[in-house]
C-alpha cells in the first residue's frame, strides 16, 4: 500500500483539512433555526410559568374568600339555631309562625316541626 493512497480518512487528499474558522460559519448556519426555536420555546415556557403563578395566586385568594364565606354562613346558622333553641326552651309559641296548607293536613304529610299543631 502506498503512502497517501488510503482515501478513507480524507476523501479528497489534495484539499487541506477544514479548520475551526471554516466550520464555525457552517455550524452557525445549520444551528441558527434550532437556536431560534429553542429561544422561542424558552419564552413560551416563561409565559406559561407567569400564567400559572398568577392563576395560583388567584386560586389562593378565591379559596380564602370561600373559607371566610363558609365560616360566616356557619356562624349565622349557629346563631339562628341558638335563638330557636332558646325560644323553644322558654316556651315561646313558635307554632304561630308555622303555616300549614289544607293539603298537608288532609294527606298527613307534614308533621309539625315544633311539637303539637295548634288547634284550628
């Protein structure tokens, strides 16, 4: 085998090997679209992160508002229950505030919620 006859290493032995200065523009040209696409994706990920953070904060505010509303509703129900219980224990005539329709009386579907029904 003659020296320089092995063309597997350099396909064109007469041309000098490419240098970094020759390869850099080619790499930039080939890689530029990919780099631009990666930068675009990074921007979209930043936007998505900002949106998710804002939504997380909104949900926290809504949850806090809901908890406050539920606590107020529960306190109101407890207050009403305590008042009605106090009236019942004091013998307050709650029956006067309950109205019954003739249909309920005749079908027997409604039991009086506060003891015996008043005489009609």
